[in-house]
């Protein structure tokens, strides 16, 4: 539980990062902001891999890890939402769903790489005290990527009727407060679903489904790969079929099937667990593709970055960082491991309600 609490500390900083960085992005340009954020994310990640242990520097070790997590959280909020908006505004309408879905899938590649490194380390050097450092040392890669972005990431030209606002986030609160609330709850399902199925499930499957730790890590890594494939495929479909149909299918499916699936997981073999969680992954993927295509259009361009980044970061703080901690607490209090399934079902139910309100919200031209 303490580990999940430390994990959640980074999410507390996401709204602050979103407020500051998106304000600069809306007032100036998104390209330079995204390039700087990529550098700022990679430095604390890499430094975590070099951090001396508790025996060497004492209480300073957990303090510095928490500090690095908070710096990462500060940068991740505006980085992800800024990337989605940048792609939405620079992509042709007929391919927007596919390109945004690819962007979302790329954001998960770091998690997949970390899972792969952890699995290999546990298999090849299971007793090494330093094997946990390997995924963090890979944080040097974004520094190399930043030089590529500096050359190829062009700024989005402002249209003739574009108006720069002095306080874009305040305008979002004043004139689009309902949109902010709706986007927070639209993000509840993909965020809580991701951190429940692919973060918390590592310890859950190890503790309650009788899988070894390395097998649990491998399984969640496979599912993340499946999720990326599903998201890209349904992103392609979102440019061709009804987005509303996809969203309702996902929410209703997760609402009804998740509790039954988690009951089965506790008494199933590896192959059966893989099939069950692949079904849930499929339903989550169906939702992610169209919803991230829709959300950028809910704010006018002059306040889009601020409104979307803040809304997404609040959702990430509430439903991402707290999900593993809440799940662990629920099991501890109820002594019923399958209780965590209802977290995903409730997310699907609230997602359905948000979708109904979404139909009444105005849409703005992204182009």
C-alpha cells in the first residue's frame, strides 16, 4: 500500500503542470512546450535509476524518489494532452481517429518497454539488487527523441480568426465548466481501466490468482501490447463507423461483464486468465479510440490546450494515481479480492452518464 501511495504522488502534480504548461501553449505555441516537456520527463526518470539506496543515503532515498515522481507527474499531464491536441489539429479529418489512436498507443510503449525489461531482469538476474533500476535508465531515450522533435515538430499556424486569450483556463471554467466536468468523467473509464488492468493487476494476479511475479508481469505486458493493437484498429474504424455505437458498446459491456470476469480469474489457469483479460482489454480499446478523437473538439482553439489538459490531469489524479491504492484498500477492508471489478463497472456506468450529457455539449471545429 505504501508503494502505491508513493506511485500516486506523481499524479498530484499533474493538474499543476497542466495549468502552467498549457497556459504557455495556448498563449504562444504548443510545439516548443512539448519539446521542453519531453526533456523534463526524461531527466528525473534517468536519475531515479542512478539513485543510491536507503543503506547509502538513508531517508533521503525515498524523499528523492517521491520528488522525482512529482517532477514526472508535473510534466506528464500537459505532455500527453498536448500531444493529442497537436495531432488532432495537424491531421486531416478523415484520418484523425487513426492518428490520435496511434499517438495514444505510442504513449504506452514506455510502459511496455518497462514491463519487458522487468521480466527479462527477473528471469536472468532474479537476485540482483539493482535490476529494478534498468527500466528507469531507459529514461535516457526521450533525451535522444527530443533532438528529433526539435527538428521535425513544427508549430501549428494560427488561423486568421484565432484569438489569444489572457487567461484561457479561467475562460474554460467560466464558459465551459460543464465540459470540464464531463471530460473528467469521460476519462474515468480509460484511466481507471488502464491502472487497474495493467498496473494493479501485476500484484493482484500474483497475490490472488497464484501466478508468479514474473508471469504476472509478462501477462500484463502482453495485454498492453494487445491494447495498443486494439486501440489503433478501432481508431481506424472510428473514422468510418459510428463513434457513439463504439462508446456505448464498450461501457455496457464493461458494466455487465467485469464482475463476472474477475470472479473467473481467481479460479483460472494462465491461458484462461489471458483470454478473460483480453476480452476486457478489447472493450477498453473500443472506448479509448473514439473518445480521444472527440474530446479535443469540445473546446474552442483559443482555450483548447488549457481546458483539455486540466480536465484530463484532474481525471488522472483522481482515477489513475488513486486506483491501485483504492483497490488495495477495498480488498483489505472487505477481504474479497473480486471487489475491485466493481471499480471498473462503476467507471463504465459514470462513463455512460457522461456520454448522455456529451450529446448536449457544443462542438468546435478543430481545423
